[in-house]
C-alpha cells in the first residue's frame, strides 16, 4: 500500500518510459542557496520577482526571489535546464531574461550589463512555430542579418552554414507551410543561432513533437551546444529531457516560481537513445524525482 503522504507522479506528456512531473507542495525542503560569484558572470539574476496585474487590478505573483549565476565558459557551450510543472513561472523567467517582461523587483544582467529591453545578445525559441509564412526558409534565417545591414554575400554564407548544421540545406527555398513540425523547429533554432546570441532561451521547444522527432531534436541541440559558444537556457517539465540535455538542472517550485534545488548532471561520454535506459542515467532521474516527491520534513 502506498504512503498517503507521498504524492504519485503525474504523467503529463513525457516520453515513453519516462515521467513528466508536477512538483508536489509537500516535496523535500529547498536545498538551493544562491552564492554570488566574485567574477562577472555571463548571466545573473539577482532577487528577481515578477507579478502580473490583470484588468481588474488583481496581482498574480509568478516568480518570487529567484537568484542564480551562470559563468562565462569561453569556447564551451552549456545547457542549463529549468525543470518544473506547467504554469509554475519558468517561461516567465525566460521572458524576463529576453527583455520581454520587466521584473517587479530585482535585476538581470548579461556580462554585467542590466537587461532593460530585448537585444541581439539574447535569442528566444518558442514552443509555437514563429516563422514568417511569406518568406522562404533561407529568407527567414537571413531576416535578422538583413535588418543588421549584413551584406547579401555574407548573409548567404551564414545561412548556408546554419542550414547545413540543422539539416535543412535541401529545403532552403521552400516555405514554412512545406515543412514538418520538426523541420520548423530546426529552422527556428537556426534562425536564432545565426544571430550569434550570447544566451539562447528555449521555452519547451520540443513539447509538441512526436517522440522520435523529439529525440532527434535533442541530439541536434547537444551538437549545437558543442559547436557554438552559447549558453542555452532550456525550459521543460520532462525529467528525462532535463537529464539528457542538461549540464545543470534547476528544480522550480509551483507558482510562484522559486528555485528549490540545483543538480549538476554528470558528463555522459555518449548521448544516444540507449543512454536513457542506462543505470547512470536512471540514477540522475531518480535523484530528481526524489527531490520532487520526497515527503517534507515535519
């Protein structure tokens, strides 16, 4: 008979054989404590809180006192995962870093400079497809470069590189309507990377994909993180995805979002589908699930 004080994991669209989670309010007490680094980090959130005001004037607290530092690691990509239940506020954190939302309290800095608006040093990939339907795949990729005044020949050179890297070279002159869901997300990733942002923000970009396409996109993202000098912040509610992609996983509470735990993921020598059933992979999954579902101390 199960312990009535221990909540059962709720499956919410995770991959086959995995568990997507909702964080229990009776979970283990928070273990995370922010310790600011002495050097200037690539990204810093310092005591960030965010509240929404609806039309009736009622405030909804989405994020409460979130602080963390992500160090600059030259020539080394990094994926930082935010794991938490749907609606907990993790997407709100990404939007604030992108400059789409202003914190109610606290400060966000990139390389020591306060974030006050959107900027080319940050790029965001959404779950919904955001291509311009009247532009070809290549034209979508080159759009930001064109706005920056990059010459046509250089735009072509850069778009060739990123089309090749995401496997869309043969679809350069096609329109978004001709692409599958996975192809559209590959285009979105390439369109973000071509502008060479310091921080890439990904808001559950694979959530609507079938499992096979999702696994392929995860492998693509790992390849990108090894070849591009980006810090990638990735939002998910899927434990398997968090372990497979993340170098570091921050476990968030239900709304208002707070950081409960920080877990450093081991450097697995090989990332493939077989890894997801390996004992060392399952051990990290179990650690995360234990943090999410262990009974609270009395």
